[in-house]
C-alpha cells in the first residue's frame, strides 16, 4: 500500500514539476502587434540605410575623393606661397569640374551605348522606384541631413572653395542635396499632416500618361491596319455574264481568277450588301443563283406585269439545276479583278440594266435604225440663209 502511494506521489510530482515544451503562456508569447510594427519600422530604416550607403555608392565617392586628394596634394607642392593661394583655388576648381564632367560623360556613354534597350528600361525603372521609395520613407529625413552635413565637412576638409568661385560640380551637388531634402520634407508634411500622398498623385499622373500613349499607339496601329486592308481588297462574289458556260466550265473559269465557285451563303451576303445582277450564274453544289434588290423589283413592277418578274423576285433567285450542261453565267468568290477602261464604260452605259418591255424594245430598234441611216434619209436645215447654227459666229 505504501509502495502504491509512493508511486502515485512520485507521478504527481513529476506532472507538476515537468514543464510542457509545447505549452506557452501569455507571458512567454511576444505581442504580435508591437513586434510587427517595430520590426517593419526597423526594416524600413535599415533598407533605407542600405540603399544609401551601399558598396557602389561608397566606391564611387571613394574614387572621386581619392583622385581629388591626389590632385590636391600634388598641386599643394607647387603652390605653397601665400600669394599663390588664389591660383591654387582656381586650379582646384577646374580639376573638380573636370573630374565631374568626365564621370558624367562616362556614365552617359555607359548607359546609352553599352546597355541594351531592355537594360536601360530596367535600370531606369529601378532608379525611379528607388527615388520614390526614398522620398516616401519618413526616415529619409535623417540620412538626408547627414549626407548634407557630410558633404559640407568634406568640402571644408579638402578646402574646396565655396564662395562665388565654387566649382560648378560642387554647386550642382549642393543644390541637388538641398532640393532632395526639401522634397522629402514636403512629401512627409503632406503625408503626416493632411494624409495626402504626393507620390501617389505622380504615380497616377504617370499611369494616365502611359495609358494615353498606349491608346494613341493602338489607334495609330488600327489606322495603319485599316489602310492596309483598304489597299488589299477583300474577297467578294463577282459575276461573269453571258450564258455560255456549263457547270464544269464555271469551275475552271473561277480557278482562272484564283477563286472558287460561290456558295449560296456568299451570294446571300453579297445581296445583303447591295449586290445584284440580273442573270443566272453557276454556283457551288450545282446551283444557278442571282440576287435582286427590292428597289429593282419595284422599278420593274412599275413598268407593268409584262416585265415585273424579268429579274426574279427580291432576294436570292434560282436553285439546284439537275442538268449540268445548261449554259449560264458564273458566280465566283475571291478577289475581284480591277476594272479596266472598257469595264467602266460598259457599266456607265448599262445604267439600271433592267429588262425592257416590248414597246421599249420596239422604240429602241427604231431609234437605232434612224441613227444608222441618218446621213442617207434625214436632212437637217440651216438656222437661216447665213448661219448653219445659232451658235455660229
């Protein structure tokens, strides 16, 4: 019994004294909100410091200062007299500007001629994003001031003239640093006080400009495409008149024009766009078809029942022809050949090209007869005894 109690007591002590490694109390757990906030702020500050004081920037500054130091000490050997101090400053000014211009030219040549278009776009975008990130970071004010102070310290240590004879490069860098600092102050002022992001405004302006350029480019491409489509005629149904061809002849004729026999649907599409010709034409599936517009049918109807149906009814006329040897015209589908002078003259003479009534045919025959025999059978008198025509002088 004592052994059992001792074992139970030992188990109880073991359960109480032994901590559970998987169990965490509220006191042991960090507060996620504070930790994330402090971590994000510290991470932004560290990223900003790393972007400013990176290896490339420090190397470039080191080379510039090293070259200037060598030149400065070299000139100091030759200009030690007090009366020659102004000459030394003039030389130092020229050297600093010369080194700055050489560095600037080197960077431009590298960017323009040694980098591809994709690399230029990539570096430009990276620089743009870095500048926006620096200006938008509230901690950028401190390194901005620190860089400006460091700039003045280096200028003082190297005795670079800062009066009216200061080097152009020094004045340029000084102005750039001050402008950057002022922009940071303005951006943070509007952001913290008015909750207004100036950078978002510039981003939206940039997006609108890019969208406008994109729309103009697409419109230009569309216009060029439209012009190209106009230059290259679309395929259409064209009719070869004269009822002289059987079905097999029609196939060969369309092949001769780099086209094929038109289908019923293609003839119907041609009708819907205003096409019509008053004559059957062989089409695919051994059909003979032709379209007639409503206006043409109405004109024929107004001339009397005798010619009302001479061009069929409105819509698609015709159908399947069992005998392939009947002679019709041909309906081809393809790029219609350009019209020649004879084609244009024939189209102008034909007019409406409507079938004539018996009376119209009789009148046309008489007109043609007198036209052919006018010089033999008809005599025209003069305007008077002195003039042939009233318009004669």
